[in-house]
């Protein structure tokens, strides 16, 4: 079966990583699709935007950085 071949390849890869001194780690992160995440993200973005509007030094720094990229190509 094809899945057996894939499983063997994955296991071989994992074994090689372990032999290199690495170990697997599982992490849990916020679900960016949840409505709660989206509303909290929006709330924090609004707070940052409000703070940025009061900080003229940051805006001057950003303007200077933007002016410095003239002539750059992608």
C-alpha cells in the first residue's frame, strides 16, 4: 500500500532527526479562525493604532524607513 511506504519514509526521517539529537515537540497555538481570537486581535490592533496615533516619533521613524527603500527592487 502507498500509505505504508509514506509511513516508513516518515519514520525514517523522524529516526534520522532523533539520531541528530533532536526530539519532537508539540505546541498548541490559538485558533486564528475562532471568533474569540478575531475579536481579541481586533481589540488589540485598535489599542496599538490608538497608541501609535499619539506617538509622533514612531511615525517619523516609519516615514524615514519608508524613504530609505526608494530604488529597491523586488
